[in-house]
């Protein structure tokens, strides 16, 4: 008889489409009936335009309430799926429909699991009520699907059984990005450099992501100024966000700063192709996989409010972490760009890490966790 597994996502993000499609195929091949239940973005989230579509998923209607400038939501779960052998919940305080399931889990015929970070790594009140509530429910499930080893370690420290944790090594599909990057021709690189007034000797740092305070863009700019005192150096910034206005004002008198907006696909790959180094001094998440997939060294700071994917960075091996100062950050950038042996060492190890943190491996890890949880 087929085992039934249901995974709940409050909304389906476009970068998770391939993951769920691959996981569905793997489950079908092993006589497991996988269901994906998702709602839609909140009014506040819709501006991101980041939702995906899967034809076999169960789409439900979420209910939203804004309380103290935060979205609370209720996501219905079809009654027939309450009888599933395994129910996987997103670990988010704001999903209030989780609480009845957690509180009355003893009445469920199957097992209950969490998929999440364990804590809010960006919380400004790590000892506040929301984080205490999250910690209270850490041990109220039968299984954990942890984003990274950082989450796994946190769970073990909170007395959750290690043998009931699956470390996923959270990833996205970077194979398309890597293929586009490798297909770019030299004349395309020369043309873009010419358009941006760069010579062939110009060293280029690239930032890609949302533009807000936690990204430490002011540190990036100040560090770049110091680097430019030593070498011919330009910075390319891909993205949009509330810090864009500050960057635009700065760029008026600093033509070495290139603001190119949100770029995707081949155009994003082209900007990476002209770049020598990734500059992410602030909050770092899945963009670390851009560095790994194409072997461009990344420099960040050790005390930023990083997402759990920072666990993938081995300082001085596949990337560099510095102190949160302009001097330390600029020196790390200069060392990479001037020390060819060190640069090649970090770039080579970044590529090796790219073979470990893949979407395919994440799918395999999740599937093995499902099998063990079903037990």
C-alpha cells in the first residue's frame, strides 16, 4: 500500500518548482504518494512576483491578517490529507494554522515534521517572545528537515534526537546559470567591458541581491574606494531595493560604480563573466551558490545577520570572511585580486563546493529523510 506524504508551503516560490518536480518523480518511483499544498502570497509579498506553478499541487486559499505590521496567515489543509503518513510543516510563527496541528498531533494517524531554520537568523530580538515561541515548538514534531548543518546543530543543542534530523543542505538549481556562464564568448565580454568603460586590466567586483540595510552596501562602497587606491577596480551591482536611491546618488560622482538593476538568465551570467570577485559584506544566503557554481571567490563579513547557508563557507578555503571593518574587508579583496595562487586556491575549492551543494543532492537528502521518517 502506498504511503502518503504531504508538504505544506504557505506560497510556492518559483525557485522551488524544479525541486518539487524532482522530488515528486523520486517519490512516485518508490511507491510514495507525494502531495504539495500551497497558498498564495500575502498582499505585502505580491510585489516580489516570485510565485511559481505546479499543475499537480493542491492550491488553497490563505487568509491573512496584519497585526503589528506583520502578516499572520491561516492555510487550510484538505481534510483527507490529515490522514497522511507524514505531514511536513513550514516552521514559521506567523502560520497560525500550524498550531492546532502541533497541539493535537497525538490524534493524527501519521507523523509530523518541520522544515525550517530552527531560529530566525535575522531576528533583532533573539530572546524575544516570537523566538521563545519558536523554540518551544522545536521538539513538538517527530522529524526535522533542517536547512543546513547550522540548523541541525542547533536542534541537537535543543535536545532534539540527532537520528530524527535530516540535513538538506538547502540549494537551488544553478545548472542553467553555470551553462549560460560557460557559453559566453570572449567578444561579448569585451563589448560589455567597453560599454562600462573598463579596460582589459580592470578588476571587477560584483554584488547581486536585494538592496537593503542588512546587505552592508555602505561598507562595500567604502571598501571599494580603498581598493581603488591600489588597483584599477570597478563594482557592478545587480538588484533593486530601498538602498537604490543612496547608490544612485553615490554613482553620480563615482562612474566606477555600475547599477544595472535586476538581471536574470543570460544577461546575469554575462555580468558575472566580466567579474573577478563577489562582494557580499552583509547578509548572505543562497547567492553563495552563484560563487560555488562558477568558481568566483566571495568575500563577506563574519558578524552579518546571515541566512543558514553561511554554513557552506569555509573561511580561507572556498571563500573569505572578514571583520566588520572597511580596512579588513578591503584588504581581503586586495589579497584575492593580487595573490594569484591564493585566488586560484579559493576559486578551485568554491567549484568543488558547487558539486556538493546542488539541487539534486538536496532532493536526494529530502527523499532519504522521508523514507526514514516513515520508518
